[in-house]
C-alpha cells in the first residue's frame, strides 16, 4: 500500500517543490491543497474552514501531512496581525487535532525567525525569542501543534528559502536576481548586516520525501532543523549573482548598519542541524546544495 501524503500550500514556493517531489517519486498517493493560487492538479481549500478541512482530510486519509501554508512575509504579518495569527497559529492547531483524530503524522514548517539572532547557532531545544510578529506567530504555531496530546506532530524549522518560483518576488533571495539585473541606473541599498543561510526548496522537498521513509526504529524528535550551511548577507548574495550573470553591481550599495526602522529582523539565526544529520544517516542525510551549484544547476 502506497503512503498517502497531503501537502498544504502546494501552490507556494516550498509547497509546490514538496508536491512535485512526492509526485515525481511515483510511490506515493499525493493530494495538494491551495487557496489563493490554485493550479491544475491541486484542490482548492480554505484551511480556516475547520469543518470542510476535516471532511477533506477524512476522505483522503493521509499518512503524512506536510503543512507549508502560512503567512511568511514579516512586513505583511505586521500589517494584519489578526489574519496572520489565524493562518499561522489557529490553522496548525486544528491540523494537530486532526492528526490525533485521523492518526497521521503532521510536519509543521516553521522558521529560524523564532530566535532573536543574538547567540547562534541554535539547537532545536534553544530558547525561542522572536523579534517580530511573524516569528511570534510561527513560535505560537509550534507550541500549538506540540501542545496537542496524542498528535503526531513534528516541527521543521528552516531559514530563508529560494528556488523555482512563478515570479522572483515570491522569494527574498530570488528577487535579488531582479536587483542585479536592473541596469537602468536605479541604485539599491542592500543589507550587509544580517547573516542569512539561503536554502533551496528542492533540497527541503527531497529531505521530506526521505523523512517519510524512515523505519519505526528511527524515532523522529518533535523539532528538527534543516538548513544549508553557507552564510551570506543579502549584499554578498548580490555579489555572487552579479558574478554568475556577468553583470556589474556598482548600483548596489552595501548597508552594514543595523536597521533603524521597519519590521525588526534578527542578525544571525543559524540553525544547528547535527540532530537532523544523525537522524537521516543512511536515508539521504541533510544533502543541501551550495548556492552557486543550485544557481548553475537550474534549481532557480
């Protein structure tokens, strides 16, 4: 009997990569859910409608649910905190309750922004201290899913993501290609203060496929970290991209000062991944792709 895997947010950057990875494997029965950007092959569902959500899940009978749907934009979260809390806290809380009732494993995708960035690297058990509303709601979502006794919930924290997208503005990393490519004379001030660990969504998707193949003897801990290991500021990423594209970068100005306005963001939230590496030994490991290799290999 093939495993039945349900992916929420399957039209987003991460969700679509996860959906494609499970479909491409060929040994899974896959259902992808989407709401605002439903594509061919996906089922339209409003996850805030608990009754309809329960009916869809009960009919599909998933063994695994990969919950990628979220409000992931910090600036948008600050502008609409109530809606953000619904999608980032209430929805995963309901999915954890369904995990208990329907007996499926739930993977809740979280973020390195649950940390304040003052004392990296962060282990899965490190104290959380989010600096902005987005991070707070994702932290609260973690507490919600792990707080449902009897659910089979796993929190997977990931850093800033990039990869195949419909438009580059879907990713804080992909959009830097547009910045470098803009040779119109416009000047860009680019963050050279915060260190990020850009991670490719195709790598995470393949990791999740491997995660579902673990034997029962491999006990999955409640919180996992997945991250590429290369540190960059956004300015440094622009320099790499400009070299790879063969374009000048004089229009991009490094800004090494701490941000004084806008949504607060942590300086360095490096995720410690040793526990994940040990868990996946013999089952694909962490196997992340270096940034330049991903760029040249078509993982954009």
